[in-house]
């Protein structure tokens, strides 16, 4: 399917799992949703608190302070506020021949396969400016 999308020239944005590390929510940010009234804020708080607890479950009690990476929320944030992301265009194709990488996307980070801007067919999200995810969730919940 990726190969068909790329060959068709459809604008494509890739939000790698690594972006979730930049869109991580702290316990304090998650708990700030508790203070907001309304059903959406309540459900967001319950879901994110559960995920945060699962992320920190295996840690010693005094070390349970890891932020919760939220890759899927980063992708949703891009749709709402693309200007807060650092992104670069690269050439991408689907590997349809490899035995271990069949179906995976392959990005040309060094631009050794394609030289022109027109050939760079994928916008790759690489990071987020500041920490807008928590602020966006609070704004959405209100």
C-alpha cells in the first residue's frame, strides 16, 4: 500500500515512533487534566494516567517518573498544528524485495539516491518545538 501511495504522488507525512519521545507527557502534565471539568478531560486523564502507570510499572517506586511517549497523539497534533514540528523532506520507497525488510519504508537520509527536491516524496517529522502537546490537550479538553 505504501508503494502505491508513494508512486501516485500523494503528499505523504511520516511520523516515526521516535517523535513520541519528543511528545512525551509527564505525570504532572497528565494530572493537570484532572483539574479541568468536563467529560473529555476526565476520559483523557483516565486513559493517559493508565498508560503512564503501565509505562512506569516495572520501575522501582522511587523511580516511577518516566514521561509517557505518545506517538499517536504527536501525529494528531501535526494535523492540528503542523507549525510546531521540525520536519525534513526525504526520498522514501517501500522495500518490496528484502527478506527481512519486506514492506518496510526505506528513507534516504543522506540524499544519495535522489538529488532534486521534487524527488523527495516524504515529509519526515523529526521533533516538536517546545512542549505543545500538553498545552494542546488542555486547550482541547476545556
